[in-house]
C-alpha cells in the first residue's frame, strides 16, 4: 500500500519497453539493465 508522505523512488524509462514479456520478463530487464531489485 502506498501511504501519504512516504518517499518512493521514481524510475523513468528512456527506451521503449516490450510489455509482451510479462511480469517475469520485465522484472528480469529491470535487474539486468538497471541493477535494481524489482
């Protein structure tokens, strides 16, 4: 749940993303390209 006043990082995509990959494919892209923990 997102609570008011909570600090959340915002990540903006600079390149197009293929949403046909599904949740697992997008999470893998986040890990590989950005080095973040989805």
